[in-house]
């Protein structure tokens, strides 16, 4: 049964990431010119990174009540944040700042939630 739970969490996470990727491709496709590519990558970054953080933070908060579904949201949110940071033509300073902010938010929220679970 534990194996099925892991598979379920991985499935939820993979589908969240796929939903975000396909959503970006469907509603905000990459421009055909090379010059617009950097602007596109930056805009995707500013849309997808906060969305990934929201998934991860919401997953962390509902982890207490739902357990397995919250874990899928956390993992899906982390994968979504990675997708936001990966584009090769994204400015390295922006990439660094995004990673730093995402890491700070995840550490703060994780610390607050998971340490409070340990105390109770």
C-alpha cells in the first residue's frame, strides 16, 4: 500500500508540472523570433515561479489534513519552480534571485509547518 501512495504522489506532481508546461505552451506560446525569446522566458519566469510557490505552500498547509495530496502539491510546486528557472536565455541574476526567494519561502513555510507538527 505504501508503494501505491508514492506512485500517487508522483503522479499528482507530474500532472501538475505537465499542466503548467502545457498551459504555458497553449496560452503563451514562444515567439518565432529569437529576439522575443528572452522576454518570453522572463515573463514565463514571473508567472510560473510564483505559481509553483503557491502550489508548494498550499500543499504544505494542507499536508496536515490530507497527507498524500499535500505531498503531491509540494512536489508538483517544486517541479514547477524548477521549470520556471530552467530556460537557457533567462538572465542569471534573475535566475539566482528566483532560486533564493523560492528556497527562502520553502524553508520558512516548511519550518513553520513541519516543526509545529513535531511539537503536537
